[in-house]
C-alpha cells in the first residue's frame, strides 16, 4: 500500500458509536475500508462518546476525540484544529455504515491535483437498503443550490486551507453545520462532484429505505428551519444577493383595461372528472361573488373532464345564473403553465387566484385575499396558508391532522423573500394582479431550463418578490387534497432531482438578478 501521494496528507474523521447495537461491527467494517485504501491516510481521528477499544492493526496514527460536545460543529472543529492533513476526509457514519471503495482516496487525491482551488469534493454513492443496492446520483453544485436538504452524500473531502479561510466549522449551529460549511466554501473555493452511471460509485451507505413526499419538510422542527434560514441569510449577505427590507418595492400597476370581476380563478386540469365539481363548488360558496371561473382542460377533446364542466355552462343541468360564471377552454397540450397563460389571456378579473383541480378554496378565501391587497398598493402578490386533506376511497374528505397548517410563517416582512430561495414552496393559494403577471412575462411553460410541468410559477413569484411586497394570509384559506393520483403523495428520487434541477436553476437566476439590483441601489 502506497503511504502517501508525496504531495499532501489526508486526515480521516469518523464517528465511533460502538456501544450502540451492532455499532462495533459496523465501525470495524468501515474502518477496514479506510485502512485498505490504495493510498493510505496520514491519520485517523475518531469522534466518540464511547470507550474506543483501539485499532489492533495499528497501521496509522489514531487520535480519539472525546468531550462534552453539544454540536457537530464542535466535534469537527476540534478535529480540524488537531488534524495534520492538508485535506480532511469526513465520513458522516454516525448510526449507519459508510464504506469507502478501495480507490476512493486515489480518486480524491486526483481531484485535489486537478482542481487547485478545491474546497470540497463529493461523489455519487451506492445505497444498500433491504438487501437491494441502488445507485444514488447527486446533483452538481452551482450557486443556485441553496436548499439545506440537498443531498451531498455521507463522505466529504475538505481542503484544510479552504476551511481555514472560512474560519472552520461553526460550533454554534445545532442542526445545519454542514449546510453552513458548504455555502461558505462555495464563496471561496470550488465544490467538485464526481458522477456515476453504473458501478462507478466511490462508496456505499447502508441504511433503511425512505419514502419521499413534498410535505416531509413540514415535519422538521421549527428550530431547525429557523437555523437554516439564518445560515442562508448570512450567505446571501456575503455574496451580495440579500434583499434588505423595502428594497425595490413599487406600487402595483393600474390594470390596462377595465375589469369586469374582482378575481379570476383559473383551474388547469387534465383528466380529473372526479374532482372538478368539488373545486368548482368551493368557488361557488365564496363570500365574494364578483368573480369568474376559467377552467382550462389540457387533455384534448376527449378529456372526460369536459362533460363535467359543461354541466355548469349555460344550458347545462347544474347551471345557475346567480353563481359566478364558468368559462371553458380546451387545449390538447398537457402543460400547466401554458394552461394558466391561456386563462390569463382571456381573464376579465383584476386578480388571478390559484386553484388546482383537486383542491378546494375555503369560503372566505377570496375575501381575505382582497383585504390584504387593499391594505397596501405596493403588494404585488398575496400568498395564503393551507391545510392538507385526504380523499378516502369512499369519497369522503378527511383533514390530515398529523400535517400542521402550512403557514410558511418563516416568511417575515424583513426576510421572507430571501427565505424563499431556501424552500421549494411559498404557500397557497398564490394570488397575483393580472397586470403584474403580464408585466413579468406570464407563467413558465417549460421554457425554463430543466422545467417539466413543475414550478411553473416559482420564477414568477421570485421576480414579483424582488419588485413588490408580498402579502400574507396566515389562517388557512385553501385545502390541498391528497389522493393516490396526486403528484404530492409519494415521488421517486429521479422526479425529486428533476424538480430540484428546475427550481435551483431559477434560484441561480434570481441570485444574479438580486446582485444586479443591489449594485444599482448602491450607485444611487
């Protein structure tokens, strides 16, 4: 085994929790993979609160770091200051098995030679779960990767020099140490990723299987969410993309033409005849009736939703002249943003109100939205709060009490539009003056990079937040309905990655816009 590259030393940092069930055997297997590298590390630093029995092989120097540490940052910073390596290889193996391939250090060493400004190196890995091996492919870093839940893997190769430049690991953070570290490193160095197509992963992780859905983040503790926001805000300030309170706020434009209704509720729908009546009835029951309904069916002429909507048109069996009128548009292109834009083009209301075909508005939803708009002429979008409901097989709707009301109360007047860069949602319903939608260039129609019928209004919301105030309705005025055919029920990793690619690219563009905006403000 080659002792070193002859150019730099690598210190390996691992967790030892051998007193946990199976922990000792798990650690020994992970340690054997470290010791079996084609290029040997210079030393091993073990983070533990247990009695470490020692390495019987004694092939490399080992230091055990114990103490009354309260945060991961305290552990890692202690190890960093003690380490002799030019690079730190951190195995995030607490509670799980992380096993390096034999050529991991050879690969990482090559990355260090190839990228002189390397700050962190990470790579795709194999996930071993329930006896199955799955290749986990990570996204390549860019400045728009601002989510704290993005997977960078369980093995990170850090430049000691770059860590010193950012002041090391933050000892005060309770939850988001690695999130903070990678954002800081991205400001001063490169974050390099090695991808894998097949049998090219650099390490394996043994852990239980996990089912993803879009509401997972709601179950995270509020304290952790606030800490993530604090970390992101500091990052945005350092790179010049932070929007200070009130910066850029304008009065919303006057409508180009007289409007006939206060609001236009636009519903894009594709083959959901079983839901559309429920959505429509929730609009008919609004306390404000000076509204119109535009249903845009994008499943073509044979979409079964058409016959259901026709029942509410003049001469239809459910038509009532005293209710808000229903208009029907039919397209044969299943594109949510396009459907919304087609509705906007014919809308006769002052404000657009969001309603998905399988969701419901609470009776006072539009009334409360209009009250917020009327409170300040600088408000360019109003975002509500919502509950999550479930439609049972017998047709009954049941409130899912285990999911809290989604208020996005991390959104504040001072920092909400900055925090929007950190999360994938902004609440519902989104309500926007139609004049502003047209001013901003309409909804996305999958013309944005990576977009595929997802996040059609995210870029629009970001742009609006940069020019206008964001108004909020804090009580629930919307009901998201989960069902077996819904897109938010359970989604696979490939879909998650595709969706994150789209929104992260929109974040990248937003950062660039905000930096330019701040520079213009500074010149005034």
